[in-house]
C-alpha cells in the first residue's frame, strides 16, 4: 500500500489533483482508495471521488493532522483491503502539513509488523495556489510554508490565471522554503496533468518511472 499525501491550503486544488491521479491509476487498472478529511469545509470532496467509483474513508471529526488515532485507524482499515495498491490522503485545507507528515512517517512504528510491511509513504505532494500565493502568504504564512517544507514534489497550480512575470518570483520564494531539492512543477490541474508528471508523482518525485 503506497501512500500519497496531498497537502495545500483550502481551495488550492487538492481534490482536482487527486481526481486526476485517480483517473490515471484507474486507467492503469491499479486499485486506489482515499482518506479524506473535509473537516466541515466543502463536504463534497468525498462525493466527487466516490462518483469515480473509488473507496473513500472520510474523517469528519476535526482535523486529520491532530487526530492521530482516527488517522491510524483509517490507514489500518485500508491496509486490510486486499490488492489495494494506492491510498491518497487529502487532509483539511487548514491542516498543519508538517504535523500530518510526521504522523504518516511514524505510522509503521505504531502499528503491527504485518500492516507496516505493506505501507510505504511514497510521495508528499504539495499544491500551491499561484493565484492566491501573495494573499495567503500574508494571512496564513505558517500553513503555506509548512505545506511546502514537507514536499517531495510541489505543484504550482492555477498558472492559467498567471503571467510569466508573476510566476517566476513565486517559484523563487517557494525554492527558498523547500527543505530538499524537490521539483516545482507549474500546472493547471483543472486542465489535467501530463503523463510525465503523473509518473514523477507516483515515483515519489524522483526518477520519472513507476
Ligand atoms: N483557474 C483554475 N482553477 C482551478 C485549477 N485547479 C483547481 N481550480 C479550482 O479551484 C477551486 C478549488 O479546487 P479544489 O480542488 O476543490 O481545491 P482543494 O480545496 O484544495 O481540494 C475549484 O473551484 C477548482 O475548480 C486550475 O488549474 N486553474
Ligand atoms: Mg478538497
């Protein structure tokens, strides 16, 4: 069970992105399930994904990044599903990405060896809303920075709304916050993701092969 966590502020494009990932995995006949934490914000994310025929575990009760037990029970439940290859996690848009990521990294040590053996945190994907970057950096800089710091891959989303001269300094700013040498990819998730980028994400941000 390979896990992809998709973090980013509310409205950045997480659900749009995971719908694209889901379509890609399903077209490759890979089985995928979702762990979604709407936390009362949109309430339709689960419905959108479920409409695509996927399994969804929804956690409504508070923020996933604070709910260690709910998160671990959800993951352990999914680990019981036979032949489940991928789990995609969408936390609340208000979640602290670093806290959630620490919980995901510690899961194998907190669970029985059999479940842990099936578990791999494959990719920490961060979605950044380019169109609202400046605004969000003024209002919730800690959340935006936290979601960038954990990333194996950053998707700089909504570039359809941006000019080149506006995107370049945002990229430079994100590069300063990134801990590792993670790729920053410009996307318009609404219009879909390239096959190459999907492969990069599924490979964990490194070599573009699955
Ligand atoms: N212009 C534009 N809008 C987008 C793009 N990707 C997502 N959106 C819109 O942004 C809004 C929030 O997207 P959603 O995936 O629900 O964000 P989430 O809250 O992070 O899950 C929706 O209205 C999407 O249609 C994009 O590439 N360009
Ligand atoms: Mg969403």
